[in-house]
């Protein structure tokens, strides 16, 4: 969701170093493999001199894009987020809104909004920095990560027990010689608060996207994301039969919409220039891909995974 009540933590190391994207937007080198192959000093040098946009960045929605756009006006945009919050805070595990393999594609598409700079990602381990005070956190940005500046949303909170506000970030950045900017939230056109709390003021958020997916409202999902929702499917244990391919619901790699029937375009490496449309039926326990094009279904059945773009 738009940078809300986030704290921040000690150095880690995640940034999708993509040498080349295939037709689905899949990185040839996975994030995990890349992370394990790089020294911490290399990772810090990737952040040094950049401008960090601060937030959770799960849904990669329009509010997040606004942050990196603003960061790109100051310097090299880097999304600085936290890992392991759910485990430390005991949150219920959830499928991501954006599949891990799809993040590089989305960020690459944002480059045209960021002065032709593709935003990078850098992740800090929540467990290691959760007890830093707001000042200790900004000091870490300046002295350890050596960033040039920081950008956050107006409702951003940081430091131990979310003690720091956006205004504190500006003051502390000035103290440590960093540039800073605060970005007003991007509002949802359907701006009624979800729960009537002060935290939700009608801004675009990952929570709103999840709710729209749960309702099967793909038009709203597209509006909130600023793009079509892309669902990744592992084709292990798929069962081709006539004009249908069926696979277990557990084969989804990110959050699917509600049960129902949807028109989707299929994306996979050997059809990079084609737009092939099929019907996707989502049930409680399985997903069916239906098409009168037997050649298309045969191609799909030979893949390890595919991506589906939901046509709103």
C-alpha cells in the first residue's frame, strides 16, 4: 500500500539485477540466486548515490509509482522496502499481489515515467532494524547506505513503533545532508474509506487491490494498479482434455481473482509477439483454461509456467 506505517531495518540485499527479460517478463537470473551471488559491499554500492523511495511496495500500484517518479526527479530511483515483517509480527501469510518473477517487468515499464531510469529495489531485513529510532534509521541511510536523498508518502511512519512521521523524515534528512520530498497519496476514484479508520483516507493501496481481486472486479484492479493484473501459473500437474487445460488452484504464484469466468491474454516465451486470448475459469480448487484453439492449448501444456493478463 502507499507508504504507510512502515518501520525500517538493517542492511540486506535484494534488488532484481536483470540482464534480460524474456517474453513473460521473467528475469533470466532469479532474485534469490542473484542475492546469494553478491557481496554486501556490492549491494551497498548499488544504493549509494541513489534516492530511496520508502514504503512496503507489495502491490506496485499507482501510489508506489508516484513515489519513484518523484525520486527520479532528484536522482537514481531506488525502492527501499522491508523483508520479513509478516514473520516477525505474526501476520497471516498471503500470496503476493505481484508475482516475484513479474516485478522486474513492472519496474521496467515504469522507466518511461522516471526520466528513462528503471527503478531498482533494495530490501532491508525488518528484524535487524525494527528497533532503530527514526534518527538512527536516517543516519543509516546517510552513513551506511550513502544515499543522496529519500522520498516518502505523507502518511509514512518509520522508526521503532512507527515513532517517526513524514515531517520528521524531512528534518532528519536535512540534519544528515540528504535531500527529501514528501508525496501526497494518490486517491482512489472510489474514495470511500474501507473501514472508517483514520489510516484509510481513500488512497490507492494494496489492501484495496486485494479487496477488488476478492470481488472479481478486474476493472477496478486495473485502475488501481495502472495496468492489467498478471497472474502466474505453474503448469505442474496440469491436465489437458479436449479444449480445456485444468490445474490445481495451488499452482498460482500470486493472488488470483474471485471464483468466476474471465477473459485473459496468455503470455509465454515462445509467443512473445502474439496476443492469444482464452477463457479462464477459477474455481475453489482448480483453474481451467479454455480455448477453441487446440494449437494454443498444446503450446501452453508444454510450458513450465505461463502468465495471464486479465482483460478488464
